[in-house]
């Protein structure tokens, strides 16, 4: 017997955008916080949430690696360099 929570877990999240994955993760957290989900569904939701969290972290790391800032070189010409997040300039 398939549970209501197991159906989303079977769906692939690899094609989800960061925003869609985060929205689904927030919905899962909301359902779990309400405490009205039976044990089996809670476990399935938790597992799905963990996978979505990892997916969101991967998307964020990919975005961070693409960030660049524009700087002026010593000769006055613009150039770009990688941005290191978490470190003040």
C-alpha cells in the first residue's frame, strides 16, 4: 500500500530548480512540525527532505562557483575575479 508521502519521494528532484526544491522542503518541514503525520509518512517525508536539502546545497555551491566580481587592474582596465563568499573584502 503506497502512502501519500511516498509518492513525492519517488519523484525525481534532480530537475527541480533551487526555488522549487526549497518550496517543497519548506512544505515538508511544515507538515512534520504540525505533528499530524503518521510514523511511516513522517519517515518518508524526512528522507525526501534530506534529499531535497542535499540538492539545494549542491545548487548553491554550483551558483557560488559561478560568481565573479568586476575589478580594475593596475592599468585601469576592467577584469573579473572569483568571489570568495564568507570573507569580507
